[in-house]
C-alpha cells in the first residue's frame, strides 16, 4: 500500500513539468498604415507572440468598406490587459472602441 502512494507523490511533479501548456492570449498592437495609425487586436499563442509581431509588417488589413491596407510598421504589441509604454500608443488606445 505504501509503494503506490510513494509513486504518486514522485510522479505528479514530473507530469507537471513534462508538457507546459501554451496559452492563447489576446494582444493589442499599435500599427501604422500608409495614411493612418491604429490599434489592432490579435489572439496568439503566448510563446509565438514576438514571432507573430515580427510577421505583421507587409500583412494586409481590410477595412469596413472592403479597401485593403498594408501594415507598414508595428510600434508596439502588448497583452490586452496591459498598458502601452509609448505615449502615442496609450493615447490612441484610449480612443479605440472595444
């Protein structure tokens, strides 16, 4: 009876470290287009957030009228609940409807 209990206590910490779960998280990004700047919202796996941020320039966005715009630059991306460090990004974030 003691051996199974000992095995459980030993194996549980090993299982917890074996497979870390990658969370999906919402992000907000301050991006620049040819004629404007805006806050765009994305949902990424947290381990791939920096890679996805780096891939944003040259991607296309389509506005409500169907017109396509290319992302020229990404100023900053942060988790949805976090504050931007850039002053202009913070101001734009305050003006962006959710």
